[in-house]
């Protein structure tokens, strides 16, 4: 049995958020002179961990902890992006060859303002756990 991989799960999260009409970045917002949208989401993923389903020690179950940072130019924009993220990640994700649980929302810190950028941005990091096993 092949070990599970994290990238298809992260791609499924990105696809779900994009289907909800959000602009999505992976690992950070792009730098540069081009203006960013007024609201967007940034996905940060851990490597995940594979565990066994039985005494045979086939490591086929995958748990991935990831964070979706919801960003807006206003507090309402960041909170609204968090609401759209929650709705987008409510159903189980579609990952080829895998049966997935619905993403589990784990919460995160409160809304924060970033004054190190101009204009200031508001951001709200929300953590999710993604779990899957072979279909």
C-alpha cells in the first residue's frame, strides 16, 4: 500500500475555497507592486502524519493540520472571509483515491490588525484538521 501524500489534500482545500469565490494563496501572499484583492485566504499546511489502521501497520490514514489565514482590508472583510472559508470547508473534501472526513475546525486566535503593511490589513487565522484513508 502506498503512503498517503499531503499535497492532494492541500489542493482540495484550495479548490474548495476557490469554488467559494475566494482568492487563495499557498504559503503566503505574493509580494510585489501588484495590488492584492480586498479579501483573500492564505493556506499554510503542515506535513501531515500517516498512521496505521490495523496491526498490519500499513500507514494509510493521513491527518493534516493546516491553517487558513483570512485577510481583509477591514475587520468585516476578514471575518466575512472566515465565514466563507467555514462554509467552503463544511463538506468532506474530494481527494482522488481517498475517503475524507469533513474538515474539523480547531479555531485560532482572535482577529488582529497588521500595521506593518500599508494600508493596514486585518487577519484571522483558523486551523483545520483534515483526515483521510484509502477509498
